[in-house]
């Protein structure tokens, strides 16, 4: 069963979502990606 509330390490996020770390931080700053 997939748990959507599971916390994953920041190092693994870009590989999972297909965005660069820079883009990820920008989206977090804009409020368009959850922290």
C-alpha cells in the first residue's frame, strides 16, 4: 500500500519527481510545491 504522507529525504525527491534541485527549491519558495 502506498502511503502519500510518507516523508522522503530531499536527496531522493528530484529523482522521484523529475525536477532539478534548483527548480524544486524555487517551487517551494513560490509555494507551488509542499515542504
